[in-house]
C-alpha cells in the first residue's frame, strides 16, 4: 500500500476506495444501513462509492483508510475489474492511475504513461466508458452527504434516500477533494466563449475546427462530455498552449460532476 501512495505521489491523508464484487462482500467489513442498501440495489455494480462506518479493521488496512474509522467501498461494473476481484477474493484498493493532482487517465496508454513505470503488471480493459471518477456518498450518522459528484447524479440519489447535505463535515473521508486536482500543466480558464489565439479550447456544442480545438460533445450531450473530459484535457495540454479555455458547461445532471472536476483542475475549489 505504501508503494501505491509512492507511485502516485499521493498524500497519505487522502483515503482510497476498496473495490468488491457485491454488497455481501462489502458488508463483511463495512456497516451498510438501509440507505446504503437502497443505493447498492439501484446502482451496483457501477460508479457509486459509499463511505460507511468500518466494521472489520483487518479487511482494509489503516493506510488505505488514511487512519479513519470509515471505509469507502464500491462494486465496479467493468468485466475485467470484476474478474480480478473474483480471482483475488478480497477487497482491492484501486485509485486512478494518474500521478496525484493530474488528470485521470481514461485510456490504457495514458495510464501507462502516468504510472506504468511503477506497475508490476498492466491489464488493458479498453477506454473508460464513463470517463469520470465514481460518485461518493457518505452514509454515517446524520443526513447523507454528497462528497464527490459523478455519473450517478444528485437527483438519482435523492430520489431514493432524500436530500443530500453539504459535504464539508465529511469531506476528508473521500478521495478527489483536494483544492487543486485533475490539473494539466497549462492553466485553465473556465466559462469561455471565445478563446485567445494562443489557447487550446475545450468546446461544448458547435465550434470551429482547429488544431487546438477539442470538442467535448458537438451535440451538447453531458454523458459524451464526461467520457471525453480527461482525454481531451490531456490532448489539449499536449499542444503546450498558453492556457486551456473551457466552454460553459450546464450544472444540471452530469454537469455538476464535470464542473467539479474543471474547477478543481483550475484550483478554484477549497
């Protein structure tokens, strides 16, 4: 586990997610309440992480939990991830393969370029279908809290377990909460309609063609934009622009998660 933190350059106070096959496996070490059971019935396997009270401290080591009395747990849907979990038979702690603070890899080539030198083996499961990290919800004492928006949206969660409270009370229990995270080398300018000539441009909707124009979704589809976000951010950064300008993205649905990543990449979120 220490080697994993070292490979990513990840702060030791930033907890990791334990991945399991299903809810039964999660309940061997996490205390899941009725709200958690409702969410896992609806969204597992899939891109939803639940932060719950820890039951068995021996199942997920203290370093992976950043010394907390809670554990973040998820059941992934990808068949290759599920095959690894089935063969191993225990929780697998698996962060994104980027160096800490950098844009997450969404292709095998980007993952290898980021941290492949530290890997003992590399499995190619193809490009990420969702493109964003999982939604993280804390289900502890008190109201549920959305710690990190993702592909499972706020409205989908609230339809099952009621209103979500502000994240700050439990923010340290989730990965992806650093003020500057997912960041390229070039600075970002957000909500830009007309980029400068020396900038790369992440467009959303109709846009002029150009060597430094990377369209997240010509048809303004938020799911397509989420899937393309990190790959386009990396491609734009590779052109070595003075900055990367990003078109306005609606805040509704998946837009909340996309804007969360963009604001952190720009260093706007505390």
